[in-house]
C-alpha cells in the first residue's frame, strides 16, 4: 500500500534554529541546498554547522537579520536559516519493514486530525524518544511536515519515518492484517494504560484535542485507553497525552514482567 502523494512538498522549504539545522546537516547533509547566516554569528554549535556545510559543499551566505526574519516567516531562527529539499514521506510498506527490523519499532503512532503543527512536531519528538517506528498522518485534515514542525520536533523528524496516507481507516485495516493491535485514546471510557500488559505490535491512535477520534476511526480500535486525571480541566494537550501513553507502552514492551504483575 503506497502512501498518498504529497501535494504540499513541491517546492523547497526553510529550516531555522540552531538545533533543528544541526540535526538536519548531521543526518541528511545532501538535503540542504543552502545556509544563510547573520553577519558575525558565532558560537560552538553554529561553527559546527558551518564546518559540516563546508565538508559537504553546502553553500553558505551572510544575510542580514531582517531577511532571515522573512525567510523564517518571523520564526525564532537564532541567526541561521537553511534551505532544504522538500520533506520526503515514506510509504507505509517501508515503515512497516522498519518496524520488523527493530526491537523498539513495535510501535507506530497514527494521528487522526492533528492540525496544529506544534503538536505534530512535539508528537514526532515523543515518538522518536520512545522508539516508535514511525508516525502516520492523513493527507486531509492534518498538519504536514513543515519548517514549524521540524523545529517543534527538535530535529527528531530527521530520525523518524513519517507516512502520509489517503485513507486512515483503510490504513488501520492494513495494520491489523500485519498483526498490529490498535489502541485508541478516549477521555473517559477506556482502560488505564498503567494496567494494560502491552505486547506485540502496537498502533497508537491519537485524535484531535477538540473532537478526539472520529467515530469511524474509533470503531477500528481494538482497545480504548483513558489517562486518569483529578484536575478540573477536561483533557490534556494531545502531545502531552501521547507522551504519557507512549511511556507506558515503552515500559511494558521493555519490561513485560513488570506490567504483568
């Protein structure tokens, strides 16, 4: 099953900020077309970026900060901006192949209607930190991988596979056929993730903050999870909720006896 063609990645993109640009040039130097840096911009990490740029023959130009502001669309660029090739999504089969090859790759994260790029970036960062094989997003009703997402992920997007699919419901069917258990999240009618003996291949489905999982997607889930809370606010930020649930999944997969006791 191939991922949907990405209609949003036809032109080059900007990546800005020291850490995201360092992760990009350290892991994918051939994807960087040019680096623009403010005059006199120094510092150990900036110098390391410029050394890598020289090593891989990436052009570097000095640009006034006002132009850097425009290049970064007023984002916090820290005096350095890179022009990169469009983000390359992987197809679902490639992601699942990676899941088979790695111990921690038993988890994939599926996002239903996450439209905030900051949340998408934070979830990608969390997914990478807890060993997920990748993140799956729908072509419609979803944020895509943009410079804002790259920065919010702290560069984790360069270490994690992201798949864009045309139909999320059919993708869940494919995951089931491949042996994945589908865990969705529900604000008040699910299992406490601390008590679930997570094992095998897992697809964690997270819904939007405002609406949660769509009914069609909810019905595809084998289990629903709810994070116990005592506060008066009704729900957690979706990226925070993803981190809490993924920590329990990671703990269960790495220490199966602990969750069985």
